[in-house]
C-alpha cells in the first residue's frame, strides 16, 4: 500500500532513540524527509545519519521543546532546509537528563513528590506538545493540509498509581489534541493520538531472556492480552507502523481519535 508520504516533511520530537527513532526510520522508508529532534544533539545526529545511510533525507536539530523560541527556530530551519512541515509527531515524553544531573529512580507517591518533578513533566508533555503544534499549525492552515500525531501513555486514559503528574500531563495531551482537531478539521488537518503501554526497547525474544526476566515479563503479560499470545511486549516498530498510517494519505477521514497500541492494556 502506498502511504503517499514521498517527499513529505516530518518533524519527530524525541527522535534520537527508542520509539522516536523507530518512527523516523519508518517514515523515511516511506519516502518522507525527516527532521530528527532531540534534547541531545548526538542522539539526533545518529538517527539522521541512519536515515541518510539508507538513502533518505534527514537533518538533526537539537532543541528543548519546552522553549517556544527554540521550537520556532527549529521549524524555521527545517522549513529552509527541507520545506514546510507536513507531519508533526509529538513523541518526546520523558524529561531529558541534563549533564551532571542526578536522576531519582522509580515512581513515587504524589504526596511525597516535589513540585519540580510535576513541573518538568507538565512542561514537556503539555507545553512541549503545545509549542510544537503552535509552531507548525499556521503553515498547515495556510496550505490546507497536515498531520499531527501525539504520543501519549495509557496512563493518561486510565491513570497510573505513583505516576500522577505523568498521567495528568498525558491526559492533557489528549484533551488538547481533540480540541485542535475540532478547530482545524475545516482546513483538512488531521490531529490524532496514539496511546502506548510498556514498550520493549531492547526487543529480546522471550526465549532468550534470563529466567528472572521471563518471570517478570510473564507477570506483565497479565495486563497485555495480545502480549500473552505473541509472547512479547510492544516494539517501536508497532508504534511506527501505526503512526505512519495516521500520517498518510490513507487516513484522511480519521481525526480527533486516540488509538491504543498497548496490546489490550486499556479497552475504554
């Protein structure tokens, strides 16, 4: 199936690793020109280099998406070098670790958490999504077309204990996206969301896991019906395939929707 993505310009935030990297490679394989954004320049450049090595076009842009001026500068550079943004994938979702910064491990009860951690989560997920959307939307309106896909977590739909700020920020992304979809549908712009569960970054086959890792994974399978059947958690490629479809000309009549890519973790 031709997804009609050849020569479309796609901006992927948090594209330097994991799901973001998978999305970049998948869109590039369909002929899109990639703007690989990441907080860390080296990550972005590695993925952009992968795209170029495979015969695609890509530039790497280091930018903190919580900074609107930096986002506007990124979009201006991308437009100058590759052309106007046709596709925006709001993928960045976990606050980046700054050099020399100590990162607390594990989740925490909200009543023992600190406002600084809430602020960073909300800044990235809510304001980051709003900043990037605002920076590309005027051009999409003028050109009467565009695709915006935001990546949230099922925690935003069902809530997750010890992840209150994260769950709230992701839920905010969904409400924001639905509102924008209602605003810009008249301009032929599609705005959708994908909701993720646990994603296996290493993609090690179940039978190759250690015994202890197999036991942990079996416990997780209880929450993922299709995972039990496939004997795996979701992968970046699963997410990338769905985003490529939503970004394509084959999804013209889909907008304001949230697609669960969590193997049945949530069935609202």
